C-alpha cells in the first residue's frame, strides 16, 4: 500500500518507487518536527535549577580582530548585560591541550556568524580553560569576529558546570542560566553526554547547534566516520 501523501509536489523523472518511499519518509519527518517541538516545550517547562554556585570571575579575551591583546576581568553576573537569559558554551581548549578541539572549533566557526543574531534575544558567551592569549591566538587564526570569549583558567566554572571531568579533561557542554529577582539560576545543561551513546554513535549532545551534521544527515552517505579537522 502506498504511503499517505502530504502534498502533490513532484520532481523531474522521479519514479513511483521513489515517490512512495519519499512519502513514507515525509511522514516520519513530519512526526520528527512535532517531536522536536514537544521536547522544546518540555525543556521550557523545566522548574528552575540550582542557584549559581558563585559569581565566577573570568578574563574576557579580545580584541578579536586586531590590536594589542587585553584581558578584562568580568564577573559571571555581568555577562547577562540587559538580557535575562545567558547561554554558555564550554569550548574544549585546556592548558594541557596542544591544539584546540577541532569539533568545538567547527561549532564555533558557525556560531561566530550566528552570535550577532542570538545576542538580540539572549546573551551568548564561550568559555575555555586556556589562558587568554592562547584563546585569542586561536580565535584570530580562525577569523572569529563576533564571539564573546572568556578564559576560565583561574576559576572553577568548568568543573562545577561539567566543562571538564574530575581528571580535568575538557568536555563540550552548553549551559543555560536565567536571572530571577536578583538571583541567577541554572536551567539547562546538555546532559545527553552523560547517557550511554547508542551503538556506533557519539553522544550527540550538542548536535542541535552544530549544523554540519544536519547537512550530512540529508545525504545518501550520511555522516560516515568523517570528523572535523583544524586544517584540510
């Protein structure tokens, strides 16, 4: 039996077998879209998490484009600006790492362009454990211009909010915080990284902000075993 059709659009020279299979896939994609919204609603309905452990002091990295490096100190509470929501992405670039994480770099290559849009609604920052000079050198090498980059070298943010493990090995993590009545609360972390991955898969906990995988998932070959690199 042919799958139910959700529209009447066809493409040149497609076969009946293709259209029937595509209709079946379209039903699955429609269901996935609905499921994504159900999960988003559930995420937004979470009660407040714990109050911020401490008002961490960071060193802000800049300027990204040119000029002498600066390392201005800024407290966590000062990262919100005029927004009520703060998104913090923890970037895998610890002081003991020879190079920055290629996967995190791939993510941030895309978010550098998106950050100007995101910051219209929320405050978005990126934290790494390395000293400010190392972070700045990597940012300039990548051509980043709009990311707000912070060094957590001298505080415990990465440890407290799961950007590194007990062995001080760095992890990619995205955390969300909100201000309510003068206090700051944690609301979300990409905790899927703590759940055992399905066979043959990575944790995929930050895939929703990593567009390259979505591109590959649309192709006949899929993701395969490809991985981002700092150089090609």
